[in-house]
């Protein structure tokens, strides 16, 4: 994937004295009082901002926050808490600028934060007039928000279309490199773990991966549907009986290539969905009519872990059981620790996956942790993300 990289422009001196507009992803969770409760995305944006400042650019940064109504600014939509946190992280004042679309004053070596871009009318519909105004503010547009890469909006796509120069920031560049390494040029065997409550939400991902991976591990409610497809009983477990045919088609597509969808041979069940429900390990063939399958069993977990240890590349999206409940977390923990101990290149994404990685403290042992939930899923589906598409077009001239 050929895109212009901001790091190359900075190294070559092309950013010095230039007006640089960075589209970051600063959409962080807040409590009712507006305090930031988790600042990973802000910290992840700092290297790009520092890169621009060190290069001697006049720096503008913007992001969306929450889901504001276009044209109606409310105090709770403000990036003010983000500006305060950015000031702390950068060790310098980061002024917050409102009503910025028609002009921004910023000197080389300084940085300003532009108020919530989703408040601007026409942002979500990628209005060309708005995009052209944004593009006129800068000499270089830097897309560094992978979490928005699957959306064609004025501040993510339109501005890249009309800016004098459009490039990928270090965070977006790292995502591109990891995705290419994991999916376009993987070291084999390539194993993918796709878990979640419903097959329907991940069906296109499963079909896309079935054409490419050597091993497709399914977990959670998805695994229950695949167990039905394999002729096993699942009691009253969460599943989509109407998609059994689709699950069989994925199994057949994999088998035709000499690849596999491992079906659990043992499971952990309960009679109720509760953290304190007694957990019972049993053979997959012995599931009772009133059982809920809430995790894979230790035998299945060990078999999958052994296979992951032999993988060359691992793509991970979703915990394989109800890992929030301690009694039903062991399958996910076994898989997580196998990924951590494996010599494979591993890429993980999705909110629940990141929560599992944090729970087991393996952040440093996963090769790449993706910052984008929806964007990561669309990549797995085999879709061309709008942000990548426009940056490739601009790089090609």
C-alpha cells in the first residue's frame, strides 16, 4: 500500500514553516462530570504532534468527541478536557480554538486544538464546501486517526482530497504496516481468532478470512452456531440457528483448501448467565438441554493454544468466552497467553479483545494492537477503507 508518510516529509525538511492539519482520534471516554476516564487515544496522538512541532510546523489538531448534533455546539461536546490533557502530555499550553473553519491563527512551533469537528455542518456527509475550507487552512494534511479510517467524512476524506499535500501520520502508518504484514503478506501458517456473540455481525469477516487463513478459530456465541453446524447440541446457549447453513459453508470453504475450523471438544457450562453461577466442564457431546455454554473447555483451549504456538501470523478479534466472569475466563486467558508466548506476528483489535489483553497484562507481547474497532473489522472483511483509498490516490498523483 503506497501512501505518502508524514515522517518522510519531516525527515526531508518539507514540513518546516508549513501549516500542518492533523486529524487525530481523541474520542475518549468521560464520566458525568466530563473528566477523562481513559486517555490511551490522546497518548497515542502525541508522537504525530511532537513530530510536527519538532519539524518546525504550525500545527492544528482536531478530532470528534462523542456524537454531537451538527451545527449545535453544546458544552458537553467540547474538547476542553482533551486540550487540558494534551497540554500536560506535551508540557506546553495547547489553546482550544472554536469556530475555526474560516481561519486559524497559529505560528510555526506552536500547536492549537480545533474544537470538535463533528459540530461542523456537513462533516458526516463529507460536504465538499466544508472540506475545501478545511483544506485551505493547511499546506499539509495528516491523517492519524485509524479509528475513523472507515468513514468518508469531511475531516477524514474530503480534506485529503483537496489539501495541497495529504499523508499518513505515524499511527496510521503503523496500522497500514501491521495490516499488510498480517493479511497481505503473512508468514504462514496464518491463524485467525474471530469471536463474539453473533455470527450475523461477523459473517462477512468469516467468509473473507475463510479464503485466506490456514486456521479459523471461532469463539463465544459464534462457536455455538458452528457447533450446531457440526451436529452438536448446545442446550439453551446463545446461537443463530438460521445461520447454520452459512457456518457449514465456511467450514466447507476452509476444508476445500485443506484448512480447518476447529470445533470445541469440551466446554464450560452453567445453568444461568451469572458471575457466581457454578461452572461445569463437560464434553461437547454431553451438553444438556438446560445448559448455557459460556467458555471453551481446558482440553479445547490447550489444543488451540498448541496450534497458535506453531502459527507464523495470528489475527485476534474477540474473547472466546465470557471472560468478564472469572469461572468462564480460562479459555480466553489460555488463548491470550499462547498468543503472548508465540513467536508469530500477532495483531489484535476490537474493544473486548483490548480489554482481555489489559486484563492479562500481555500488551507488550502482542506485536501490534490496533486502535480502531470498526475500521479493524472492515479491514478483516476485506474492505478498502476510505482513508487508505484517498491517501493512495493522492500518493499516486
